[in-house]
């Protein structure tokens, strides 16, 4: 799976302050750290970028490119900031993100043609986030048709099903998985991406990692293409590199409905089994799901 | 060829909680199927109903609610006796409302002593609800547990803020408990997991909170439904406790109940029946007429089905 490092995010206090003060060293430190940790892309999330959007995005892209050769994923809801960033990207960038919302179709999608860039398209529409795998499929097909007509090929589109926190909507987590499974049939050649960490939003901090890692492995079963992740989670990177094949096989066995004898497993493996059961919707989520 | 309906069987079973003492035991829960689905599984115990008694003279009650108890409302012991002796209650629920620090702030010692008197005055099991003020309930319910040692009361509500001490007291002095999270199934399960680290799972009853028809009943309804599904279909051991609906006080607050006694009885009855269908195993009622109505509806000729 392609790992997009999420650490340059405007919501993080240190990042927001560093950008505000144009402190290149803080930003570059995080970028070098993520490059070393094994990121394939670096995400630059500026949010709505209301203040001097063009100058801010260009400054950020430039200082980041001084210390890494990785391609960038530009994340802002502001099309002006997006375009400014795309102008100075050395590598083919990823637009994060466009959606089926009217404004996004009119102002974000054309940028993918103009520069050209790859683009993340989420299932969001003017009606909101669709519920269930089928309505996700319906929403994305409409937007994909529009994108294809504009000349954006499936190969350059990464579909984002919008992953919800498991503590908020457990059913939606499983539906996302169903959607990813059906996606290659719906749109051959298309790529997929999720904001993995959102899964564990609201879960106690020390337990977030295992949720994220387990779900990544589950998505892998359905050939998920990419994920925006915390690449500083070493176990996540190792799992993704195929260095923990027993854990991957174990998670996939649980997904296949196999009865697993917990007594034969290590404590760590047991945690992966319990977490898979929660993410499959087989066992009700609570913050203490590992303690049962 | 004879038609044979295909039936579902489920892997899980709701636990049976036994409250009360010696010859006055009452069994709650125990079903391995959904409420009233006697055609596809076993329902060893009927839904149970309690009549409520307050620890202090009620204020602002409608005439209709007050009428059946107007001669005893000043004396909780006589009130409880009347529930049992005159109205045939098989279960009583003592509401320790006056312990609320925002109200009369009755002391834990006084509340515990009253509870003991009520418990001893009646020959049926007793449910005891604190005022719902977390810190005060901790002191009150722990004291009640101690003073009523061995009474096997059903004590609550225990919340994430105060469960530990009350549960330890209940365990030490031999009582069952009611676990309550505020209309949130995930937090409800969380509380059960924490409780079950030291408290026996078959002495816990779930209170997901109930509201009256037209006043948000749907929220509790959905959660009860979901709890039953998770426990019976998905065999989630942490969600297989029986459910209590403490709904009398909610129903008689409504505008409709205040308008007329008959409307109040029906409002309480419809709310109770709805929550029984959702999964409640014990229902706390206010009016003896509703109590009769519910028993008639749910204990049809010895079976527990609703007559068609």
C-alpha cells in the first residue's frame, strides 16, 4: 500500500505555528522524519487556508521540496491555494481532494487536467456523506463520470470512501470495507485511498495504533491502493512492508470467518484478532475492546 | 404437504438475574430469543413489573397518579405495603429521590434506614434507585447496600463516575446492580467490561435510560433493540444482561398524563409495551391500573405472548 505521511497537518499545534511563523526547520524536520520512516508521499494539509493562501502553500511546497524528493499530496479546500501549490510542485502531485460537490467539481477537478495531477475524489456530494456501500458506489459513479468526461482517466483518480471513526459509527467502518471490495468492478483501473487515522479518532490515544494497523491490513485484502497514515507508527510500516506475514494472515483468516483458537496465540496476536472482530462489526465496539 | 415455517435459532442467551431473598425470589431475563418470540426459542421468565414508591411525599403529581396512593404518600413503608397488599405488586421500586443534593438532600444513613424498613415491610423483592446525582448516589447506595446486607436488592444507577465503590459494596453485602450509560451503547459496554473485572456478570441489569412516548422514547428503544441483537445474535457476553426500563416517572411527567388519569394510564401502558417489545425485561410503573393492564397483556393464560 502507498503510504502518505500525514504529519504536516494544520490541526497540529506545532505545525500550525511553524507555518504561521514561516519556520522552515520545524516543517522540514517532520518531512525528513517521515521520509526516513518510509513514507511514499508527503501530505501537506493546510485546511481552508484563508490567510494569504497562495503565498502560504507555495512557501510550504518549496521548503518541503528542499529536503525530500517524494511526491506531495496537497490538501486544502481552497482551490486558489491548491493551484498555487500545483504550480511549484516538481513531481506529479496529488490533489486532496475533489468531491461530487458542485463547487469542487467546478473548481478542483479542472486543476487535475490543467497541471496535470492525480486527484483524490471522495464520495461526498451536495447531499452529504452517503450511508452504506451501495449509496457510496452510486455517489462516486456520478462524480467519476464527470471526471472522465473532463479527460481524467481512472488511473489518475484515487477514490476516498470517507472512513468514519469506529467509536462513532461502527457499521460505517465495515461498509467502507465492502465498498473498497466492490470498487475495482465499478471502475476498473481506479485507485483507492483512505484517511486511516480518522478510524481511531475519539479512541484513547494509546489504543489508536492497533485499530489503524488492523484496518490497514484488512483493506489490503481488497487491494487497497493507498492510505494517509501516521508513518511514525513503526509497526504499521513493517506490516505494510510484509515483515509481519503471520499477523496479516491471522487478520485475513478472521475476516474469512475462520474460528480462531485464542489460546494458541500470543497476547499481541490476540489483540489483532479482537480488533479485527470489532472492525468487521462482529463484536460491539467499546474503548475496552481489548480487555474482554 | 404440511407447511412448516422456518425458524431462527440464536447462539446467545440473556442471563438470568435473581433478586430478592428465600421464598420471595424473582427471576429476570433468561431468554434465548427476542421478546415475545416464544415460537422460536425459550422465554423462561415473563416480563416483570414493579410499582414505584417514593421516599418523600410527591410534589406536583397529577391527581390521577396520586389518587391510588393518596392515603399513604406521606409514609413510604405503608405505600410499599399498599402496592403489594392492595394492588398485588410482585416487585417494588423505591425511588430515593429526596437524597438529591439539589433537593431535600436526605442523608445516606436516613435513606438506608428507610430502605431497610421498606424491605422488611414487604414480602416481595425490592429495586432501589438513587437520585441520579453521581457523588451522592455513591454514598447513599453504598450505605443502603451495607444496611440492607443480604437483602439481594437491585441497586442503581451505577455510572462510569461512581460504579466502582457502589459495586464493591453490593458485592460485599450481597446485592444486584443496575449499570447505566447515557443512551450510548458503546459506553454501556465499556461500563460492563469494567464492572465484570470484579463483579459477577449474572448480577447486573442494564438501564440504557427510558423516555416516554412522544418525549424521545425512540432513543432508548433503539438501544434496547440493539443490545438484544448484540447479546442474542452476536453472542456478545458483555451485552447479555437483562434490561430495566424505569419509565413510570417519565410517563407521568407528560402533558398528556397530567390532563387525565385515563390518558396517563394509557400513555404509561403504551410506553411500557413498546419498550417490552424493544427488549426490556423489567419495567417500573407508577399506576396500579397500568400494572394490571400490563400483566393482563403479557401473561395470557400462562404464556408470555401478547394475545392477538
